[in-house]
C-alpha cells in the first residue's frame, strides 16, 4: 500500500493529479451553498453576544466546592425572577463567572448574597462588576474596524507581493468565506461572542492568509513564462500548483487543529473550562475553513478570473491547436511510415531481382587456341 508521502510525491511530480481547476465551478457552487446556509443561520438565529458587547452585570464566585451552574441559575432566578437566565462558566477550576443582564443597583448586593449562599462561600468571595452598553457598543465598533482594516491591508499586501490583482481578489474572497462560515457555526452552536472570539477570528484569518499565500506562491512559480510556451495552459499550471501544495496544506491544518481540538473538546466541553471555548471554537472552525478555502476556493476564483483574460484565452487556443496538430501527426505518422517502407521494399526487390549492374554474371569467353 503506498504511503502518504509517496502519494504526495506523485501529486508534486504530476504522476497523479486531481482536477481542481476543471471542476472549479462545481466547487464554487458548493461553496456558495455553504456560505448561503451560514448567512441564513446568522439571520435566523443571530449571535449570542457576551456581556462585553451588550452590557450587563458580572459576578465571580471564588473557591467553590461545586462549580456546577445550577446553584447560580437558582440564585439569580430567586432575586430576579423576570430576568433572562444568566450565562455561567467555570474559570480556573474553582471559580464561577455569572453574567446577567443589567442588575438594578439596589439589587446588586442581594444577588451577590444569594450566590454566596448557593455556593456555600463567604460573601467576601463574591465580586461584582458592571459593563455599560456604551462600552459594549465601542467594543463592537472597534472589532468591526479591526477586521475591516485587516482585510484592506491583506488585499494591498497580496496585490503588491504577487503584482496581480486577481490573486488579491481571490484571497480576499477566501478570507470572507472563512469569516462567514465561522460566524455561521458560532450562531448555530450558540456560544457567546466575546472579545476573545474576535481575537480568534483575526487569528484564523492570519492562518488562512498564510495558507493561501503558500498556494499562490507556487502558482506564480508554475505560471512564470507559461504564456510563451505551447505545451501547457495557464489553468493547467494553476491546477499543478494546487496539487503540489495540497498535501502540505492538509498536514499544516492537522498539526494546527489537533491542539485546538483538544482545548475545545476536552478542556471546554468535557472539563467545563468556559473561558476557552469561545476562542477555541473560532480557531478550530476557522482552521478547517481556511484550509478548505486555500485549496478549493481561492485557486478556483483565480482560475475563473484568469480564464476570462484575453491573453490566457489566446494562449489556451494556441496550446489546443498545437496538441491537435501533434495528434494528427501521430495518427498519420505510422501510415506514412508503412507506405514509405513498402515503397522502399519494392525498389529494393526490383534491384535485387536484376542485381547490380556491375555484379551481373558475364558469359565466359573461351580462349582461342591457335
């Protein structure tokens, strides 16, 4: 059974190939459906913004013996029966963080006392803080500005580095794809969106960009001077570059996703480390989405843009005409060779029958006897 390394070597040398570029429209259609579903989830369910974005009250109970969320839910419901259920998460293993909607000032101490009684701790081990909606709105605005600046800078850097606006546009679409898919999964799962989530979004954008740049760097290497030749088309060289980098992209994503998966599934879901699940979910989903977009989305968009370029169209027709001519000559070659061989054989046969003139047997002349 061939090893994965041998499989990757076959892809790199071209002995084996997946036709990503030829199937680019099908891949883009599948990607469009996934993005549309993510947008629908965002519209229908929406985000679950944390207290940093919506404003509210936060309580932290330290050194608890039981870090379950039921005592907190019951304590808050006892003091604020009409309030929405609070968000409860474990911090550091023996501390519980409770986030609620804004609690009236005259009831803040009552909620703290109820939490202390519920977790059987001293009231001094319960701290409270208030986050106003103005601060939350500012955080939201700064997060959107940060993501927008990142996307603009990425577009400019790629356009300058590769000297190709098509590559910059393809990379930008891939990054937007990663953002939308990750946001859709966030809305579907219902995890809180916190400043840590925003940091996770920016981190996965960096990872996706890195992977896309590696693929495009190989594309630039393979397409250099291809328009001056007549053996392969521009789109075929793009496909070769993707095949040469696909194994590397998969290996990189697996190495990056495994530790994040351990944080998400073991730390956050099994051990209840709630402070990690917001950023780990963004990193895990974003890593997978970034790997997908760098292989299937960005090269497909680049190939679609290049296929509409007049120079690429003319060169593609030239290569196809050259191949048709080669196929015609290859088909006619054996017949012409056989005919030539038959002609040569007939001439040789006639000569052999007659024999060379200088080698014809001459009649023996008798010697005159005198």
